C-alpha cells in the first residue's frame, strides 16, 4: 500500500478511483434466515494469534479485516489518545497517518482497500469528523463540515454515518457520486427525534437506531428502536428485545452493529430500564455498566432472537457470516 496522503482530491478523482477499486458487481441478497437457527461451527477450529502492538506497548485492538487478510485497527499512545494501523502477516504494523494534522481513527474497511473512520479536529470545540480513504486519492471528509462519524461500509463504495446536530442526529449514506445524503427516514404516526446509520450491506440496506415519539401524543411515548431502511423498500422497525418504552427515564438503549447481505441484523439491547437518572454508557460499550445488555439477531422470517450471554450480564455481537453465525463477546459468571 502506498504511503497515506494528507490531501483530499476532487469528486471526479474520487469517482474514477472508486470505479477502479469497487468494480465487482453487487451480489443479490438471498434470505437464508430459515437456516440461521441451525447453523453450526466448530469453535475449536480457530486459533488465536497475538499480533502484538505498534511499538508503544500501550495496547492495540483490531477492528476490521478485508478479504485479503489485512487487519485494521487502533493502537494507544503513551501520552493518551489513539492512532490507527494496518497490519499484514508479511509487513507487520503500519501507521495509517494523519489527516489535516490529526490522527485518523479507522472504523471499517471494505474488500477494495477503501477505509473509513473519523478524526478529531484541534481547536475549540473539538469536533469529530467522518473521514474516508481511497488508494488513488488519499484522505477526504465524508461530510460538508458537520460533526459526525461513519459506520460499516459495503463493497459498492457506500459508507453510512451519522451527522451530529444541535440536540439531534441524522443518518446519511456517502458515495463518490452523490456525497453524503441524509436518509429520508419516516415512520407512520411517529415524529422522529433523531437517528443514526451504523451499517450498510451490498444491497444498499442500512441499519441503525432511531428515537421517535407518537405524533401529537404525550411525551412518554418516546421509544428507541433498531431499524432497517432500503431505498426501494422503505423502513422496517425492529421490535424491542428489552423492556417497553414506559419508564421513569425513557426507553432502554439499543445498539446495532451489522447487517449481512442475507438480511440478518445484529445488535444489543438493555434488558431493563434505568432506575436512577443520569447518563448511561452505550449498550455496545465494553464496560456497559450495571444494566444487563443482551446480544440479538433479527431477520424478517426469523424474527427477534435473544442470544443470551456466557453466564454473565452482558453480550455484544460485532459481525455475522453468510450462514448466520454471529461473532462478538460476552461476559461469564
């Protein structure tokens, strides 16, 4: 891989680069959810390999892997903060560099060497900006100056993300041809208070979370739900795994991490409401607090399935394969 560049190029250059990098046709999605419940693997067939850290010894975490076996992730700095790395079995670690003088923090990689993540700008206030990278064009911002982050991209060169506004949020999908376009998310009978886009599959289906309230109804009708949106099929709201919205401090939190090409959506939900006010960690956090969080999987034919835990209070799924096997982490007793 060439050294990372620190300047963005024109949209025309990005379009040409994307056409070269993402020339494989998108596969037609097939609903395999009837087989999901019976899919089995042999966990003993896997071997854990320690790839070490990037020189600093401050820890490293792998976040994405492409079909070529290249790993992407982040490593800690002795003075605090994080930077991103690329790792191969042949070359080891490579620092992914800076964009506009700020460390790039990778989140996802597709199979055509396109990366996306974010950077935190300097100055006051500090702003998180969604960023992409292409081999022929280097770094570029995925938005038009708004604060936000990006999610799990697909192999068609589309990247989902979320724009942070004043007290609200909006999900978007970026491509080289259109830039970042806000998803026209609507739910009949509901007023949307904010929504995020977390992942997109090769059919263009986006999944994320949406907060809404009953249009014209009392204020305690707020709900926090997972959704799937498709440009042709519209929106489907995934029912809650945890408690209903009624409660002293709003609905239980929900997070979504991935949607497969076969239409399987995975995420995590709090299993009870908060009993005291105040901020709660994300249900996808590695330290989710005292409220139990369970991983789930959903498809139109399978419905919602609680994946449970390994005996503890928490589990979070991060990925799924084409056979419906789900991968993530869970706490034990």
